[in-house]
C-alpha cells in the first residue's frame, strides 16, 4: 500500500468479507512495512471492490481493488525499450506503474485471425495516468493507437510477436501513475466488454 498519512497502519480492509489481508512477514517473522498478503475467496465474483486501511488516525478513504479471472503479473523491472520488453501472455493482466519520461513495452504472441483485446485501466482504479496505448508490430512500428482511455480491439493479420506500448499522455510517471494492462483473446463475434 502507498499514500499519505499512513502512519501506524493496522489493517487492510475490503468491502467484501471474501477478501481478507494479513501483514506480510519477513524471514525473521517481523511485519514488512506497507505490504500485505491478500486472499480472495473462490466464491468472490470478478469486479471492483473498495479497499481501506485502518491507521491510528482512523479509517482511510476507499480505493478501488479489482478482482478478475485472468492470470496476473507485476511489472518488476524497467521495460522501456523493445530489448527490455516484458513478456505478457494472452489472457493475462500486468499491474504496473508508469515509468516517467518513457514508454513501457510488452510483447505477446498471437496467431492470424485471432481477435485480441488490449485494455489499460487507469482512472477507474483511481490512477492519475492518462494512458496512451499502442499495438505495434515486432519491430515497434505502430499499428493501432488509443489516446482516450478506451480498449484496443485488434484482429491479428499474421502469426508472430506483437508489442504493446504504454505511456502517459504528457510522459509523467511514478507511483501515482499506476495501471492494469490486460490482453486477452475474444471470440470474433462477441461484444467488446472492458475489464472491471
């Protein structure tokens, strides 16, 4: 967790009792500052929930917490070029923070005729990021661009590797500019449904 006035955080609380959290402990059994292990019950439906922290000053305002059905990964290192692009398999979500004055790169494999949806959640999860999302070919040449916060709906023209590029409209970045980048295969005739 991160934010202002988080002195003496005691609990991480969710709006649904099927989502629980306990302090993460280090190898010596001591709590790791600002880290929790969250468990989501198998019967908890996908969607947005509220998360709050209890501090010595009282309970915080709520923040969006998203529960989904796709595999989730975390951006662990800089991926600001084609060479350092992070692998993001189809039907997965990457939780990341925007790199300041840079473009984050991801790569995925796709087959000819597949319908691939790329969606970058930002404002709906209380981020400051105004995302620009691009699908490019393996060489990094732009194929499809979204500048208004929508999802990209892409019919793959040929087998191969494709690149997703994400950057902030004015190239801002940092911890307050977080995002959830999802890429999944959708049936060709299905309506476009965005991630919660």
